[in-house]
C-alpha cells in the first residue's frame, strides 16, 4: 500500500509541475517582451532628451555671456575648477588671491573644500575665469607697481 501511495503522490506532483509550467510560460514570455519594450522606450527617451538639449543650445543667443544672462542669477562654485584654473595660469595661491582680492589662505581653503566663498567673491572668481596667463601677469605687475 505504501508503494502505491508514493507512486500516486509522485505522479500528482509531476502533473502539478507540468500544469504550473504551462500556466507560467506565457507569463514569462510576456514579461520578457515587456522588459524589452521598456528598455527600448528608455533609450528613446534618452535620445529625445539629448536632442532637446542640443536644440536648446543651438537656440541660445550667442552674444549673451552665461554670467550676464540674469542679474539675480546665482553662480556656482567648484573647488576643483578654482584649483585647475589657478594651476592653468601658473599662479600661486597668494598671487591668485591678490587677483581675486582675497588672502592666499582663503584660496587654499576654498580649493581644499574647507570653506566656500561668499556670493560676491564667487562673482569675482567668475570674472577671473575668462582671464589668460598674459592678462593675469599684467594685472599682477600693475598691482606690484602701485
């Protein structure tokens, strides 16, 4: 009797797995198709966002400088950008500070990310961003001559 019960139990389990697999397989295929569709839509959205960005850049007036776009516009400050610009000019922190109207220690702290300049100082730093080596050296020489 025990043998018949175990055989019957095994057969019922086999049939249940087969029925479950038959019921789940179409759902699995539909799920895979939905995932493919979602991935394609995400790619399409990303492409459209890139197109929108490039179209916005093309339509922007070229004669207006980004800093002059609005009087009330807040400028961003990045320590890495300050350090790279100072190094590009080949200036020490003291010399760069002299150009910006602040101390060398302030420049060092800003570059290290220990402190953040006030908005008025960020505006002064933004003016320095457009300056090249020659102009920076000329301004330093003029300041030393005074």
